[in-house]
């Protein structure tokens, strides 16, 4: 059975596995104080053009979002996200579980509009009863978004300016950041992300690592006692080297972005095939998530031979389906899917 269900079905890039084997018996301190984490931090700082950035490694995306958002907010604050944002929809209330409310604003193909954010926060503070309400304290976005769309550099700058006007922090979920950085039309660099946000993470789980995300706090912005709070969340790995080794490899010789290009190449072939055969897209994007609208009968037929992700119901007779490619997707599987179409 062909599988385009997600971008983390495979294990890890061979270079990562080789590094595990080569260093297996090397003794190192725990909790991220090892030589591999130290080396990876320096390479990530260089890639972000921020030698003062704090970098910390965590195991997974939901865990990272929960830990970072909880540690950056005061007890009376919530996080502002698009109504389709991952923390709002697909994290099982992980943010609310920490005592912070997710405050939602409209989405535009997955993206947040700076003007609407500005209006939302202005309206909050104009309410004379706002002391009885959850204060907006941090803005959550993802790049790429849930719909595989990308923020432009100008849109990121506008969000930064809106946050600055109201004293809000800006946090970017980079679960698929590697695919966004190499996508056609993207004008945002890793250095731009570091310059314009208060925190973000570089996704490894979906881009070549077995597990792991690298959290970056630009300009020495890590919350006080962050390691202690990570441990309170049950998220501190004793064998932190497992995460450091992977990012040390991924950020050597631009491996992270080099392998990400495979996903884009494969997605482009799929996109062209869908377009040629007259299929309709739910959203147009240039990243590794191809969102196609299928009539229900065709969807039921296709899912018997191809694993995909249900996305959303479009109407009574049509369903939006996601075909995801990854760093490890094989072109022969893409060609086989094209034939099936």
C-alpha cells in the first residue's frame, strides 16, 4: 500500500543513524550538557545568525509547544492563535491543561492577519472589564501553517510590529520549518525567524530526525529557570545526547535543508499531476502538504490502496484529503500514485 499519510512515517536519515552507532559507547553527561548538544547549539546559532541565542532540545512538537508557551506566560495570560492553529485544534487541549487559555482569531488559509490581531488586542484592552478576562500574552503562529501555506517576510514583520505595540511575545511553531525554508516563493530565512520572534523551534521529527525539536530563544531570551520547568513538565531527557546528536548531524553541511528539498520536489510532481487531471485543491501552497478535494466515492476507492490523511469535510459529497511528502519519499511511489489517479 502506498503511503502519503504524513511526513514522519519513516525513521531517521541514515547519517543520523550512523552517528548514533559511531558514538554509542562514548560517555557523556546527561540532561543536554553533553558535547553533542553543545556542538549542535553552536551550529544552530550560526545558522540563525544569532550567537547569543539560547537553544534547548525537546522530544516532540506538542510537548515543545506546551512547555514553551507555559513557561513564557504569566498565570493570568493566554495564547492568541488562529482558529485552525495546531495548539487550538490538534493538541488535545495540551495548552489549556497547563492553565492557559487559547484565544482564537480568524484564519486566512491558515495564516493570522496582523491587522486583525491588532484589533483583537485593542478591543480587549478597551473593555473596561478586561481585568476579569484572560489577558493575551503571546501570539502563536506556525510556518508552514496547518494548510502548508507560508508567511511572507512582510507579514512576519507586521505581526512583530503588532506584538510590539501591545507588549506581546511572538512564538513560531517550526515543526515543518525545513520544508518551508526551501519551498518555492519563500522569502523568509532562519535568520529572519530568529530576528522577528521571541521563541521558535526547528522541527526535527518531521525533517530527518528520529525524534526531537530544537527550541531557540533569540537574544538570550530563555525564561528564567527554564530547565527546572522543563523537568516539572516531565520533558527533561536524562540522555539528552539522543537529541543533540541528531541536530548536530542535521546542521552539518546544510543537511537539514538539503534533505528537505526532496519533499518539495515530490510534492511538486504530485501537484502537477493533480492539476493536469482536473482535481481541485482546498488551498494552493508550495510546501510538502498537498490538499486535494475528492468526491466521497473516489476518496473511498483511493483510500483502499493509498494511505492519506483526512483533512476536512467540504460538503455532503466532497472531502478534503492531505497527501504529505517527506525527506524520504521515493519518486517511484509518487509515480505509482500518479498512475493510480
